[in-house]
């Protein structure tokens, strides 16, 4: 079960526990305010998330979610505003609940370091899987006009914006919309990933199965537990590393 779905079910499972606690306190002459009820709901949901072994960062989310709902209700925000916010976030993050890969933008130092890893031969094919707004791919295409730089992005809004950026700037960068699992990694000389720890085991299995001898897999910040990197580069002193695997 996907963690986001599990978190939602645990939040729902906490409701009867919260109602029981509210009823017991009310019968004891200690009625609770609505904020206190929201806090109790969050505490039960966080405790259930800990019990079921969800990642630690789900606990504060579960704790604060009911309080956030209560606070939003007090603001009397028009329903259309909620709908607009929901649609915007849906287009921005799309299936993050399934892939467990949020939007992680890479900085200028990372782009420069990655460009320095590219072999000095024309015709290289480079792809950024989960390319977001396209900054890294556009930068590589500008630095190395002799290579084919592309990105793939599942979320519609970032893909659309990156494609527009390439077209308006006249860049040769190319952006695909879809899941990188549909790609053949064997078609690329370098595959760059800035994903999440949850995605790394599947990424390694795909890379080991498809990548050609002489190609590179580069992951920013996140490692592959089953295979130590062949080389590590630090774009900024004391910051996260670029982990490099040679095939």
C-alpha cells in the first residue's frame, strides 16, 4: 500500500478513537473545545502512524493535519478557492503519492558539477529523470550545444513550463511527459536523477538491467543501498553529493 493511502486510512481510523476520548471526557465533566478535539485526533493519527511503521515525517503531518483543517474552516475561504488550490497542486505534483518523489529542484552548483562530468565528445545523450521545471536540462543544453539534453517529467504543469521555457529561449533541450520507467536507459550516455530514497532501489534495478557499458548513472543526494557509488563529487563544500555509478 502506498504510504499516502496508508496515512489517509490511519487518519480515518483515528476518528473513532478520538470520538471515544471526547465522550469519556465529556461524561467526566470535561468537555473539549474544537481545537482540542482536532489536537486529540492528530495525536491518535500520529500514534497509529508510528505503530504501523510509516516514515517518521508522517507523524508531524498526521498530527497537524486536523488542526490545519480546523484553522482553514475558521477562515471562511470560498470553496472555489480550495478547488483552484487543489487543481494547481494536482497539476504540480500529480502522482507524488504513488511515486513518492516530490519536487526537488537542483541548484547552479549541481548543474555546473554535472556538466563537468560529461565526456568531451559530441553527440552524447543525457536525460534528467524527473526534470521538474527544466533548469538543469536547459543549462546543460546551453553549456554543451553539441549534446542531446532531454528531461522527462510526469507532472503536467512542470512539464508544460519546461517545454515553454525551451521553446521561448530557442533551446535545443527536449522535454518528454511521462514516467521514466517507460524509457530505455540504454539509449542514454548519462542518466541524472534527483528523486527520493524510496525510489532508489527500483531505479538501480532498471539501470542495472538497461544501461550500456561506458554510460553513467548520477544521483544527487540519494544513494543506492545495494551498490556503493564508484565516485562521489561534492558540488558545494559540506553539501549533498553527486553519486556516480559507472557501467
